[in-house]
C-alpha cells in the first residue's frame, strides 16, 4: 500500500472525528485538560495536542487534523496568553501535524521540529509545513523548568516516532507508538514495524528516567507502570507471533494464546473507545498487529487495515 493511500485513509477517518456528532457521536476538540503544573492535553479531532507553557511562550506537541488551528489556539488561551512559539511533531501523519500551517498563520512564525525521518516525509506532503529543525537520536531544547528532551529509539508506528519529555513536569508525550492503550496501527509505508515496536519501546523504558505520566498519541494519560505493562504486552505479542508461526499456526491462534493470559485483558477488550477514529477495538487491533508481525516474519509485503470506526450502536459513554 502506498504511503499516500494510508495517509489519505487517516485523514478521511479523522475527518469523521472532526465532524463530531454528525458521524456517529465522535468528539471534536474537547476542553483543555491539565496534566501537570505546566502541561495540558487537548483531546479530539485527530491526535492529542499537548500544551507546554514555558517561561517565554507555548510549545505544542502535535496539531491534529487540518482546520483545527483556531480551535487549538482557543483552548490554549483558556490557560495562558503567552504566544505559541514552537511545535514538535511526534511523526508525519496528518492527524498530528495537520494544523501546523494554520497555527503559524494565526500566531506568527512558529518553529517546527520533528525527527529527521518524519521531517523528510513532511517535506514531501502537499500543504504541509516543512520543519525548521530535525534531530536523529536526541535533542535538548531549553533548560531548567523549560527543558524539553526529544528522543528517537527506532521504528514502531512509523520510522520517525519521537518521544517528547518535559523533565521538570515528569511527563512524556509518546505519540502513536502508544495510542488508546492497545496495539499501535503500523504504517509500513512510513517505515513502521510491528517486530521493532517492543524493541523501540523497551529502549525508551530503559533510557528515559524521571517520568510519572505518559500522554498517549490518542486517548488518555497513563502512569509509567501502565507504560511498562504496555511494553510487556507488545513483547508478548511479537513472541506469540514468532512461536505460533514456527508451529504452523495462524494470527488467530496467536491471539488466542494472548487471550489465555489474564494480565493482558486491558489490551484485548471488545468495546470501542470513546472518540476512537479508526482501527476498531483493542482485540481487533491486536489481531491487525499479529497479521503485520506474521507478514514481517515471513518476509511478505506488509498490508494493514486502518478502516474507520466500525458501527456498534450508540457510542460508548
């Protein structure tokens, strides 16, 4: 599947979310939520936007789908009058960097930073704001209570997934390598890999210190212990794929093996999350991930399904 087709599917599905109740009750932008003293989260209309209020301005992590710049700025203005001066994009998908240009039009020049792989892809996309700076493995911005640390540990959701850490706030934005507390949707056309995901997450766990709160790319704020449990599940998912394939089994057999472990129940639920745009239930996402792992292990072209949120009656409350 070509990258443009995958990205287009994300935009179309995400536009459903931006359409609020007209398309099944999915929320648009919700009121800004405080995560720590100077870090906030804005949910809806694409990925989470993280707001970090610094001494001399505001840094945003991710900017949702196109057309949400004013709505993001309206939420920021509820907590500070400081100017938006910087955007960090966790990766190159339009539901995370779609309003970069609009925000710059509204706020004046805004510096944009992303990992080198994401930066290269953003430069190729039509109407996308090219980053001003990029990094390879690590970048530190500012100091003291304003410090931001950017990390890259390898492929996962894409091959440009950045972890954004606010040390003074003991908080991290994880991007879509951790979204909805279930298996990430892998974008092979953007260098993503299911097999690499637990390795990348493990490096993050071993390297990043002093974090208590982890903000998902979509969804909620999790504890560091939940982050560790998430990594354990994804190691088990890849292990199950490897063992089941070696035994001649199927991805469905591997899923059954995961379901036999009661500790993995949080990652294998069968209810849709409030506000979920695409990918289905935790259980269906795990099966998608297992299919991708099987294809990678067999050396086959990787295909994945990022379908829109399936109908399931009234949206979860």
